[in-house]
C-alpha cells in the first residue's frame, strides 16, 4: 500500500507542466478527427499485440468466447427457468453466485505460476468485501425480478444502463473524468430506455401483467444502478486499500465478493423457503427434474465463466477491449433471445438496440482518451503491474 497523495506529486507536476506546454503548442491546431483517432487506436493496438505467444492468443480467444457466449447463455437460462415453471427469484439470484468455487479454483494456480502470495486481509479490506458481497446479492435479486417479468432481450437492453451509473458513480466516488463523449453516451442510452418504456404494451407476453412488467422494468434499472455503484466501489477498493492491480488480486476480490454474496443469498433462499421448495419446482418443471437441474447448474457455470473471461480480458488486454465486448454482448443476447426464445420484437426494440450500441461506442471512444483515476494512481507507482482492471 502507498500514499496516493504524495506518491503521485512529482509525476503530476511534470505532467501538468507538459500538458501546459502541449496546450500552448496545439491550441492553434484543429482537433484530431474521429477517423485519425481510430487509425491511431488500430496502429497502437497492433503494435501492442506483436510478439505475443501462442498461449497468450489461446487464452485471449477463450476469454473473449467466455464473455460473448457464457454471459448471454446465463441470461437466456434465467429466462428459460421462468418460462418453464420456475417461480423463485431467490433461486435465480442464488445460481449467480453458487459457482464461486470455479473462480477460486482459477485463483489458486496463480499463486504458483506468478510466485506470489495472497493479499493480506485487513479489517478495512474485509469490511469492503462484506459490503460489496451484500450489494452483489441485492443486485442479483433485482436482476432476477427483471428476468421473471421481462423478455430476455428487453432485460438485456435495460441492463446496459449500468454504463450510465458506472460513469456517474465513478465520477462522484473515484474522481473519474466525464468528457463530452461519455456524457453523450449517457444521453443516448437514456433515450434508448425511453423508447423501450414507451413501447411497453407490445412487449408483454404470456401471463405477465402490466403491473409485473413495470416492476420488472423498475427492478432492472435499479439493479443497473446498483451494479454501477458496485463497479465504482470496486475501483475505489483498488485505489484505497490494494494500491496495485494484477490478475490474482482481481480474482481475489471476485472470489471474496462472490463467496459473501453466496452466503447472503443462501440465507435469503432458506428464509424465503425457496430452498425447501426446489424439489417441488423440479417435479413441476416442463421437461422434468433433469431439465430443471441442468438449467440451474449451467446457469451457475456460465455466469462464472463469463466473470472469469471478463477478468482475464482486463488482465491480458485492456478495459478498452472489455468495453467493446460489453457493447457487442448486448445485441448478441437480444438477438439470441429473439431467435431462440421467440421474444417479441418490433421496430421500436430494434431502434432501441441500435441506439444502445451507439451509446456504448460513444462511451468507449470517450473512455479511450481519458484514463480513470485508479489507473493514474496505479501507474504513478513503479511497483505496480501496469495493467488496468476493474471488477465486472
């Protein structure tokens, strides 16, 4: 751990002096066009990936596959559970964290390969994990309500609003910068949410009532807001208590938060009586007991594989690639739900999908030009691995 207020002062002064000189030098020149920025990004990315080993590319491809396949699969399985007779929101929130041992199994080998030791658990860090675990359990429950009452494609589109809250809470809690592109993405995604809300009547299906649809809509937005808060608090934990970012540190946080979320959710599952009702649900489930348990098991596995994939991408590549994949994941989930689950679709939902993707692209472009406060603090310490990562 290091003093963030003192360790970065010399570098900050130097950067301020250099930035002042650059401002004077470039103030008379026009700003770079978007095409030149894209070209620069492509050149920089291609240079950074040159000379990578075959094992690196295999891990990166597997991680990308995990994000683009496992996360959408987990969302679809949640909707399949409710479509085929499942009723408990607690069970769906429980399977999101019950697979935490998979992440723990991925963590243990890193201590041997990286020749490092577990991070010392202080009371401040432990309390942070407890708070994040509780918030994670509440977040999963809110999303469970969303998938109970909304089509999977709609729930996925609404969940993209977590980007808005991540930006806002990152600005308020961590001090991250909000530039014009990021503000534009917030406005654009808000417009997308408005389009979905105005077309809610054509999005109803099955036995879902208007009241239940509104509840699912509110829970989805609330869960996204809480997810944005969790994202910012996770970044704050790295800045204040860890002071370094490496693969095993990110995994440690994910394991602890998932484990504590598992404990809180299990308590709620038992108190609610859903755990005792699992056998009854399995008997009444369309397709029988085997289908019921396979949906739950694969729901837990795919969710954890998605988390591992996202964590690996943050370490192997950058938050930029993770942001791009998150942008791609929304239409992948929505299109898969429309094709496989026959979700209701019309021109308004397609328009909302396009607008949401535009918002993601604007956010990625804005984020690429401004590093987060945690990255600036981390990069100012010579003992830190120069990788940017946050919890997803």
